[in-house]
């Protein structure tokens, strides 16, 4: 049961305008025009007929991590992903182009998510087949790509199972389908009043994400694993990373990196309390990945409401003026932590100002550039001003980005022209 969920393709990132994705078809899209998007979820499977917002998996906690692949289709008709590449370049698109999930194939349960509390009859039916099949799917994508990295997207609150698969699909599309992309769909609830329920569930869901990240590091050929967390999903990500930090306390950073393989962790519009984040940092949070990047905005109305509700500033609201001398000193000295203020990025405040990672072509370009090339902010065209350790988007960002992209790829500075 249920009605297919759809999501209109996000505006083309500046990275696409400067360096269009290859026109060569990739094996990720099959002959039917479907893009195979891998997923991991600890939502409960939908049993029988479901509501309009619940197909395949519900908003209830499933505790076990289930692995699978979904077919993602582009447009209202039979638009191929090759045609989608051309549409992505259009400065003025002739209408909306929705993405939708057409089919889901579950491989099975991740054995590492089975616990002493799993019902015996369920645990008895779990073997290594699903984990092996999923690892094979990851490794096949990596084998045909010059990029040997895995990217994991973790969504925010109030969305159904399908939403993160669609967001992950568009991000992977704009990366030229390089590497392997996975959507981690935790049990958020597609209901307006589900916020308190979801933020508590986020804490529970983090255990499953940690187990999944461990599995990726030990069972696939991934060189690095990168994670993008959005909104309340940053609670899931940070809690999982904090658990990893505690598990690896006392180890050298190089030894930790060899085990976790975590590269860039990007948190956008983070709904985490700044005090909670500080306590995680004290206990070694920054040692479990190569770099943690926080994107912040002064126009994020969703976080403003959360701030009012909890009476403490959210991590996605940390602006240059909010840092005291000791904080500025710490951020400036850290090579593993970067703060990026999006206040001067193009279209950063559209809508309620919370979804700028999709709505602002500059922000999405910076995120994709970070994922693809792993460069620090100063090598991506960003700048610092007024003795602040916070990075900003300069007025000439596009020109700087062109030069940064040329330096990263070893080619001439590309033209920023797009197709008309």
C-alpha cells in the first residue's frame, strides 16, 4: 500500500556549472532507466496495507538494521539518467523533475545488529548472506569508479523511508555516480508533531548507525567512509561517533583512522545542543574522523524554534559572534574541525532557511567538493575574516571555486557557463 513519495531535483550545485558530470553512462543506472540506490534502515518493515506516507518501512523503531537496494526513477516519464545529466546543467529548467522510488529489494538483516534482545525466532533466521550481498554491491560500485569511497547520508526528522533515498540519489547523481552512496534511513515519523518522538528515537537509532559504519569499515573495500548528517539526523551521527570515540579512547588517532576509515563528516543544520557537542569533543570525538565540518546559518528558522524550545543554542546556529576567546582559539588550532557560516552563500535563506544544503548552489557545491576531493576550506574557495576561525563564502566564490576545482583536478580553470 501507500503512494509513491517524490522529491523535485535540487538546483544544480555550482560544481555542476563549473564542471559538468561526465556524459558517459555508468553501470549504476540500468537499461530501464532506474538508478540503484543502496540503503540501510532500522525502521520496522510495513506489515500489510499502510498509510500514504509509509511504503516498505514505517516510522516505528525496527532496532535491527536491514540492508537493501531501491530503484530510483527520474521525471514524470521515462527519462533516462543520461538525460537527467543534461537537465542538471540547465540554468532555466522547463518545469520540475521529480525523483521517486519505484521498487525496493531487501537483502536481509545485518548480523551485527542482532542483539541479546532480538527475538530468538528472528535471530535464528539471520545469517551472513545479506551482509555479503550488500558488501558485494558496494565493492562493485567502487570497482567501476575512480573514487574508492563510500558516502552515507543521514536524514532529518519528519520524513518517511523514501525521502533519504531520493536525497542520496540526487547527491550521488551530482557526484557523477562516483564511489558508492548509501542512504541510512532511521525511524523518523512523517508527521508534523513528531519532533519530540523523533529526537528521542535518534538516540536509539545511533547504535544501528554505529554498527553499520563498523560493518562498512570491516567488510567492504572502501578507502574512506564519508557521512553527511542533516538536521535531527546529526543527532544520530554525532551519537554514533561519540560511541566510537568512547570505544577507541586511549588509542592513537592513526590507529583509530585505520579501524574506522572515516574521512569527512559533514553536519548541516545540526539540531544538537552546543554543550552536548562540547562534551563529545572533550571525550575524543574529533579523533574518529579526518575532519568534521559544521555548516551554520543565522536564518535557520527551524533551529530558532528548537533553540526556543530547549533554551540552549543549537550547533547549526554557532555564528562567528557567538564564539568566546577560548572557543575561537580551539577552532583555529584544530585541523580536524571546521565551521562554515553560510550567511553570504547564494539562496541560503530560501524557505525556512533550514534546507540550504539543497537550496543553495554554493553550499551544495562546497559539500560535494569536500566529499569528492577531501580538501580543507581554504582550498575550496572559502575565506576567513575579522580574525575569526569561521569560514565564509566570499562574494567572488564562483571564481575562487573555479580555481580551486582546477587545482584539485590538475586541469585548466573551467568556464562557469551552463546550458541555456
